[in-house]
């Protein structure tokens, strides 16, 4: 093996060792790597769903505006989730934000959202 021929003449450097002196900060930074911060803009939350459904002539009454469907689709694309998992994620996100009166659109409704 050719790399062993010069073994006696090669310089051997000792691997540097690092000592952790600020363990509390290091531990907190490792915890923060797993933290996820998501927020929805106030405009989207205010117009999340309409209380009064209006008949549009297609046989269905739209409850969620296009901005809500687009926000749901963007979250779906970012996290690479199927529609049902995205619906559960958004429901838990709204619950965590304190908007218990709002609900996520059904995943069949969000198929119609234009991208």
C-alpha cells in the first residue's frame, strides 16, 4: 500500500480538542435548532373565513376566501405534506395561536386553490 511507505517520515498532527465552557448557552442553542416559529399575517387571520355564506351560482357557498386557501397551500408546499396532514397542522396552528373560533378548510376545498 503506497501510503504506508512514508509513514515514518510523515508529520503527525494531534487532533485538536475543544472544551465547552458555556454549556448552558450551548445546550439552549441546540434546543433552539428544533424550535419552529410560524405566524400568519393579521390580514389573513381577519379574513380567514366569512360568517355569512354567499351563494355564487355554482351550487356551493364559499366560506373561505382565496387568500386562506393560498396560505394553506403555501404551508403545504413549505412542509411537503399531504392535504390531510396540512389540515391537521393548520388546525393545531390556529389553536396554538388562540383562534379557537377559526377552522381550517376541508382538504377537498383546498384542491381548488389556484397556484
